[in-house]
């Protein structure tokens, strides 16, 4: 694929991605939730890997841009700037720098979610097991045969 063709494909993809992002109800709130960097990889069926789009939030104000969920909704003051990476390995140093500069420890957050998911799974498994035992007990009691526990 020629560099000019790649540039055109990336422009179209970025425009579609931004339109989808801007129409999302959570869009105006991303920076206030601490989401200031977005990475998204793209692939084209015919051309293969297109690249990784990196959007990052800046507090710069562009008088020509105005985003709003609706006319009475929250106003967004700032810009989402962009850059493209050709290989996934190109983003590694940037993502590590972003993680180190963050006040949030991502490893601890992941652990919290894993622990909570494990708790929910265990509760669901225990509930299903109890229901199964009760069902077996009810079936056994409804028959005239004695319950064989061994």
C-alpha cells in the first residue's frame, strides 16, 4: 500500500472513529474521569494492518470546535489531538510513560476487579450447587426408593 493510500485510509478511519466517539453520551465526561489517552488499532480487510490511532486530551481551546451532547448538555473545552503508529511496538514506550505518570495504580484496580469477579462467580456457583442438591433431594423424596448417599 502506498503512503498516500495509507494516509487517505487513516483519515477516513480517524474521522469515523471521532464521529462515533463524539456521539457517545460519555464523551464529554472522559477527561473528568481521568481518561485522557485513547488507543485503538485498525485493520483493513483488503490492505491489512492500518495502524494504531492515539488520541490524547489537551486543555487547549480551539474556537472553531464545539462539542455538546445536546444543546443543553455539558460543554467540552479542549481538544483531542491524534497521531498514528505503524507498529504495535511503537506504542509500548508511550503507554509505559502514561502509566508511570498516572496517579492510579492500574495493577491494583485490575486486582480489585478480578477479586470481585471471583466472589460473584463463587456465589453463583454455590447458589447453583444448593439448587441442584435441593432438586435432587426433592426428586429422591418424591420416589418411594430410599436415598442412596454413597
